[in-house]
C-alpha cells in the first residue's frame, strides 16, 4: 500500500568513495545534484572525504528509486564502495546495519524491514510504503 506522507518516514542517501584524481568530477556532480555553486562544491567534497572517505551522491531518495539511480552512477565512483544510509546520516554515523537490505541506519529497526519509509519521490512528492 502506498499513501501520501502523513508523518516522518525515513528516506535514504547514497554514498561512495571516489577514484583517485576525481575530485573535480565529484565536485561538479555535487554542485549539479544539489543546485550549488561549483566553488562551494569544491570545498564540500574534500571536507567530506576527510571525515570518513565518502561523499554523498544521491540525497533523500525513496527506497524503490535507488535501484534505478544505481544504474546511473557517475564515472568517478570507486568500484564496490557504495553505501546506502538512513537520510541525513553519514556512513560513519550509522551504528546499525541490515544484512537483508544492505542499509546502514540509526533508527531502532531497519526502516525497510519496519515498513515505514519513503518508497518513491515523484515530482517532489514523497510517498510512504506501509505494511498496513
């Protein structure tokens, strides 16, 4: 069952490590994805890498949107380094891991297993998946 958002379900971010000498490409991607000035992205990317080695490549995604996004990875993504997290948390900030969904999260239960999460984002509207 899918319904329009009524509470605060979890959405997701996708993170990766970047290939050597790819900071310029990653900064351009970050600026474009987040509607930022490129100069700001040139600061954000190295700062992010210093924290835990990861940069955010997709932000506030629906769970069902992620497989399609992963087919459109930018060239700078280092192979086998993708991490999906509960939105607004870095990989290093997520103490829990769901083996079933390959998801790092902060909530008490895996949001996907729990059934209360953003399933899709369509034209800016966020839709909730529910087990009800």
